[in-house]
C-alpha cells in the first residue's frame, strides 16, 4: 500500500485524460510497423531457403547474367526506387496541404509501380520461352531446377506485394480525390508510404542476391 | 468518434469509443453476433469455434485409441464411416494416418492456439488495460472471419478423394511433398492452404494485440503494473507475429512443390527435405511457447487470486516470460537430433534447450512462492491452475530428457514424446484454459458456471488425464513408436497391449468428463447464478465494470493507481484492491485503528499501513 503510493508519488500525479505513453506513433502507423516486422520474417523464410539451397547445390545456379537479364532488371530497379521518391513527394505534398500535389505524386507512384510489375511480367514471359520455369520437370535453362524454383518464389512474392501495393495506392488516390487527407490528417498516406518503401527495400535485397551475386 | 482523444490523432479511427462516449444503441443482429467488431463478441466467437474443434479433435483421439487398444476390431457406434475410412467400423491404416495428422492439427492450430490467443487475447487485453476496444476493431473481425474458412477447408479435406492429409501435423517432406508416398493429393494441399489462411488470421490478431497493448493502456497503467496475462499475451503476440510468417513461407514452398512442380523439398531434383524440418521447427518451437505462455499468464492471475496474495516475484515473472520467448528462437534443432546433425551443433541445441529450464523453473518457483502462506480459496479456477503447475512440472522434466541428445536417440518419436507433449499441451495449456474459462466465464456471460459440476469435471479430468497419459512414458521407453497403427504387430509391444487397453479406457472416461464441462458451459448461460461485477474479488480492471461489460467497456477512462496483485494489503478492510480504486477511497475504507494486545501485555496502536 505505502509502497504503491510511493511509486505513484515518484511518477507524479496521473493525468486521467491521457493514456499511458506508448511508442509515440499513432495506432495505424504502429500497426503498420508491426505488420512489416512479420513481412520481414516472411521474406526471411524465402531468402533463407534460397541461401541454404544455393550453398547446398551451387551447380543448380548459373553465373550472374547468364540466364537472367541483368540490365533490364537494373533499369526496373531504378524505376522502383524512383517510385519511392514520388511516394515521399506525395507525403510531403499533403503535409503542406497541397491536394493537387498529393494526387499528382500518387498517380506518378502508381504508374512507376505498374511499370515495374509490367516489366517483371515481360521478363517472366521471356524466361519461360527460354525454358527457365518453376516446374523442375520442364526446366531446360542453365543451372538446375532449383534456380527456377527459388527465382520465381522470391520474385513472384515480391511482385505480388508490389501489385497489392499498387491496388492500395489506387485506393489512397481515390480517398485523396475525395479530399479525405489534410496536413493534420495524413495517416493513410504515411502508412501507405511505409509499406511502399518496405517493398522497395526488399527488392534491393532481392536484386542483389538473385541477379548480382 | 472519440471525444477523449486529447493527443493529436491523425486518424479518426485511432481511439475506439468508450461506452460513455455515445448514446447506447443496439446494433443489428448481424452486427452484434456475426460480423461484430466488439472484442468481447469476437472472443466468444473464437471460443465457440475452438471448442467445436476441441471436441472434433477429441473424437479423433477416441477413434485412434480404439484402434490402438483393439486393432482390427470394428468400432462400436461409429460404423457409418465410408469404406475409404473405416469399412464396417474397422479403421484403415491410411485413415489412421489422416486421424493422427488431423488430431494434431485441430488441437494445435484450431483449438489450443485460438483458445489461448484468440479467446483470452481478445477478451482480456482491452478489458485489462482499460481500453474501449482493440486498436483495429475491424481487423479484429477479419481475424476471426479468416479463421472460419481455414477451419472449413481443413474439415472439407476429409471429404475429398484420397482423404485428409496423412503426413503428420509436422508434414515432413518428402512424405508430404509428393502424393505418391501417402496417397493423399488434394487433402494435403487443402491442409497447406488452410494453415496459410489461418496464418493471416493469426498475424492480424498479433498486429492488433501488440498495437493495443503499446498504445492504449489506461492512464497510470505502466508496463510493470500490467496483469501478467497481458504481459504473456503481448509476448505471445510477438512470437506469433514473427513465427507464423516462417511457417507461411514453408507452406508456400511445399504447396508449389505439389502443384507447380517446384523442387524445394524433393531430393530427386535437387531439393532438400531437411530444409522443411529446419523451417518448420524454426516456426514450430516458438509455436510451442505460443501455446504455453498465455497459459502462464492465466495461471499467475488465478493462483494469486486463489491464494489472496500478491504474485511472488512479479518482475521476475515478466522477465522469465521474455527470456523463454527469446530462447525459444534458438532451440529448434532439438526436434531434429535424429535427422542427421553435426554433433557439435546437436550439443549447442541441447545446451540452449536446457537453459530454458531456468526461466521455467523461476516461474514454477514463483507460483509456489505465491501459494506459500496464502489464505487459499479452492475455487474451481484455482484447482485447474494448481493442477497446471503440477502437470507442467512433469511435462517440463520429461522435456529435459528429450533435450539430452543421448537420451533422445532412444526415445525419439516414441510414446515418450507423446506423453511429454500431452503433459505440456493438455496438462499444461488445456488445464490453464479450463482455469481461464471458469475464471472469466462470469465476465463473458454474466453468470457463474455451476461449481459442483465443475468440481466433478475437474476431479475426473485430473485423475483420468494422468491415468491416460502417464503410462505412455513407459510405453515410449519400451520402444512403442508414435503414430503407430497397430502395436500388436511387434512382439515386444504385443506384450504391453494391456497398457494400451488401459490407456484407452482412461481416455474414454476422460472424454466422458469433458461432456460434463460442455453441458455445464452451455446450461450455465441461462441457469447460472448472476455473477455481479467482481465474483472472485479480483483486482484487475475488468472486475470494476459490469458482467458482461457493455459495448465500449468503460463508462469513463479508468485511472490506474497500482499493480494487479494487491491482495490482502495490510491494514485494509477487504483483501483485494481494484487497480482503479483511488487511493483516497481506499484509505477511507480502512478500518479504525484497532487496539491490539501483544503477548507482553502492552497495548499497541496497530496504526495505518506503516
């Protein structure tokens, strides 16, 4: 009793109108950070499996550039990085209440994101023609079937994340056109940006370990 | 939406409404009972679904026990199963495989995990931290409504050609990766898809729990004043958040191996079957603690309440939970001692596994310390919690056996491990769940469960549980393999067959006593005595509001002045002190300084609380 009273006194009086301080991030932002942690673990499982299989069976993997089109994908990587820049510009625009700017930069991000997915589909089609397929029985390209299996697993799930991101961006754009955001009400844009930058970051890791090493 | 949001919130859905915020209006039937966003209703929904799966998993266990005791004899009553499962009531080997797999899957993923995390996480986190609801009520609704189709897919797999998955709940590759080996094609794929969907449900829940605990604690509810249930559920949510995605990745790879012809786990085209085991157990061992940490929290809560004493070593309890959760990430290899492993690595895993005994022992020590010298009230939740401690000790000690590589070589994949895992999952988790359900039933439904029938259920469960599972240790040491279809086909096991018959009879009685619980659970909703807000004279915030709490829970934001375990405070009239009772009120209720004569004959002023 006296002990708890002492503890209360040490902290000063409790302000009954404020919740206990959390991490300083509002719920939606904190929730997105937490969700991204689980995404990190998901890609960890895919990348970890890739690393183990590649070390166990180096003969299944061709030298960089032998099978995969590195220049094309490098350009595509640049597109995705640019889309992160436009996303930041969108957030900066709404932070100063620039509705037109928000919409324009969101449209730019959507176009860049869609371009990335489009180029990836184009790349897939060409790889399929060369016999670089996920199906081990039909695999005829350089290296071995593990190359195809791991490549499509990692890039496929990343592409899916970009596609979902583009879908969410379109939804955010619709909200923006309806005027739902303002400098004091921009959580949706900020959280969208967190997800988008995460997907971008994952790609930089994937591009390095799948294409360049 | 919220008039209370004093700190600037960039979104209007940031602070769910408190009950006092708006005029009370009755939501429609569908909004209230089916697509509800109220955490208490979602907890009840999870409770209903997971109790169904608990019953389904128990039924499978009964049929398995029949086969083990009376192999090749037609089952009584259950003679209606199709000829692909049990023609004329005689269980086929492939159906036995499916039952083993689905018993484990139902119990772990659809019964124990949702009971602990889905039910108690949803019910207790907002109530015990003084919040109106979860941080993301709609995401919470989705969490439940993703679990339902996952469960339906899992159930449906029994009906497809080839039957349900038969590669065990661990789905070791390549057995699980190629239908050629088990004769199960679509069933295994449904199993994978179902768990993948369930993973979304779990992650949605975890995101919600973590955000809610961090951001929405009532004023004054500092981290070290949180009830241990909240701590346990919070740490569990972190484990769910980080472990389930690993499983998701592994499930995807296994699914594409089966459907798209990839070759992650199939050795003939370059894959690595051991990779599955590593991924699965890297998820699977944290999963083990997902299944027990919330039980630790519930037991701490109930034991302190029953003993009418503060929990012994509160901070140590919190640190032990954190330590166990951390160590749980570096021990997965102890499931794979027999899979072919570098002995140095095996020793490392052996050591890290045994280190977990330290925080576990701290917890047991503190539970016993809590009971020591307590004025114990043997209410039903307390009985289950005390049983938990004793059975968890047995399960924990048999865990040490298996952690030792030399011993594990002998008992690996025998009934010793079946005994061990049931001592921690049934004797541990399920007894804690019974403690939790009987303890918070009045808060959920506003009425008490019938205490007499609950006591009968407890005694029967405790006795027949031990009779059923303890002999399995011996069978395992004698070499009876787990997942074995017919023990009598081996001479040395045929001699032990009376033990299998004995176990089977015990399981029948064990299940029979569970019927009492189910009936009591349902009937008490109407016939139970009205509970009132605080039937157990407990301290945490949920007991300061009506049972069941209204939509939005608290009329005003509660202000917390102390921890949750201020039982039997000296110089205080009652032996409990609600966390949100203002110190002034508590002081007023203090009795007049009593005059006390001590043995020397001197009159002493007992005074206040010096």
